[in-house]
C-alpha cells in the first residue's frame, strides 16, 4: 500500500534544473519517484540495474547525454562523477524546473570542481524522512505551519496512554514497518529492525567507503541509546576504547547514510559549528528502541529512555514536515550554559521569526516546564513557544506559550 508523500509537490515545483532527493535506505524514495513523479512525465533510470550501472560507469557522459529528459536517476550516489556530468548536460538547457532528479541512500557527492559542488546554484536538495504520523493518517498539511500560525483551541481534549505512545515510537515511520508489514509479535518486529541495521552497517553504500561493522555497531549503539543527547566525542572514545578521530569518522558516515540527524545549537550557529556541539537524534525512533533492548534495557519502563525517545519522536515529526511547510524553517536546539543552564529541545527558525518546542514525557505540566521557552523568548525573533506533553488538555501559559498534548501533532 503506497501512501502519498507531501514532499513530492515541492520537488516537482522547485525552480532548479536538478532536484536531489536523499534519505535512508527503505525510507520510500524509489516509491515516491515511481508513484508520484514518473507519472508526471519523468523517465526512470536505476543504477541498481547491473546493465545500466555498467554502461554508465564506463561511458558516463555518453549515458547522461542520452537520457530522455526529464529524468530520474535512482541510487545516484553509486557514481561519484555523476553530478559533474549532470551539470554539463543541464547547463545546455534553457528549461526551468527540475530536468534531472537524483536520488541517493547516502549523500550524493558534492565535490568535483576543485573541491566545489558542481551542482551549486543548479540544484535543490530534499531529504525524505520516515513517514510522519500525519502522513500515515493521509493528512498532507504541515504541522509546522499549524504551530507557526494556527489557532489554538483551548477546548481540545485528547488522550494517549504511555503504552500506546511507546508503541508508536517503537513502530517508527519506515513504510515497511509502519504500513506494510504484519508481524506476529513486537519481538519479531525488533528482530527485523535489527537485521536492517546490521544490513546497512555491512553494506558499502558509498564507493570506496571503508567501514568496520563491529566498530560501526558500537558507535551507533552508543549514539542511539541516548536519543536527543548532546554529542561528547571524547567521552564516547573513552567509553568505547577508540580514538576520537575514529569516532568522528563513523559519526560522519552515519550522517551521510541518514542513520542519525544532528541538530546544531542555535546559540553557536553564527560560529560555523560542526557536529561536535550537536544534539544527536535517530532518523527513526524504532532504531533507538531496538538498540536499547539489545543493550539489555527496557525502554518502555525506563523514564529516562522514554524522555529521550519522545524528544526524538517529536523532532522527527517536525523536521520532516518542515520541508513541505510554507515557512521552510531551519532546525536547531538551544542551550545556554551556566550554573542553571536553560535549554529548548527544538527551535525552528524562518527569516526573522522562530518557534520553540520543549518536550516533556509527563502527563502533568508546571510553570517551571516553560522556563527554557521563557529564556528563549528574550530573542526578538521569538513568535511562539510550545511544551508538548503526554497529557490530554491544552494549557495556556501566556499570550504566546501553550502546553499541547503531543498527539495534537497528528490528530485532526
């Protein structure tokens, strides 16, 4: 069963000659382009086809010049020189709008012209995330736009038990788990997810990429067993017995393979910070649930684990839907240091406005739960702030701050 993806529309309507669609394996990229873009007149080519790959690898420019445009090239990361060849082809075209769509299960090569991205100013990049709960419910409206300017109904009531919420987080958003597959038990699903993680860590997705599966699994487990944690490479290196350069290299690989999502600190954004100051979230909470269970912890009964999982779950819902919102915000977290540090789990920034989102794995709210948002509100760009919690009522704290049930992110 195919679920339409709202991301298809901004891809079709972008003004660049090249659109790049990246995302984790099995997240639904091929299904999107074949179900929603190919019927619009795009010709589909796949580099997973051995004959296509062999000819393109040995006759790249000839193959690219022979493409019937507009064209989709699936698994484009397999040919590192493809972006440069595509640049040569599209530079000869006067048409506007996407003429070539590249998809990749890892970041498509951005180097080729003396270290520069050959598709700079010719392309727009999109990331397909696992299905959000709104997508699964066939609601294509972006929840980000609702948070930005939607009316808040104080009479709204809802309810979701902790067990039901955990089931949603452990199910995640990969189509094969969230929609298509029928499992006899939760354990069968966990085993399937574990096999998928092992498969990704055992594959060479990027040409020439060197990866030791044992090291990769240890580093990934360390990251994803603390969902929403602030990265500390030195601490991780000491705990795992690897040097910091090895840890950093594997983290970069996980980012390129879309296994993790790194949120930068808004406070440090102007300093061109790197991933080392970021909050690390799993691309899908099902990964963290499985790795927590594999490490001997019961995430469903562990309050600290539930808190981190819920934060990552909310981040996954909002970061994904930001791409088809009208505001197209950038995503950060915010943390001020000091004796009593203030923090906001997610900050969405669009132009001269920002929205703050704090996540609480509790069905009760107190005034102190808004402390981070109140500190953030000193930023002149602050528009609205929300505390998302597991209770069932809307609570207004001030003119522009509310506590909302987390299920309001996807319920009508």
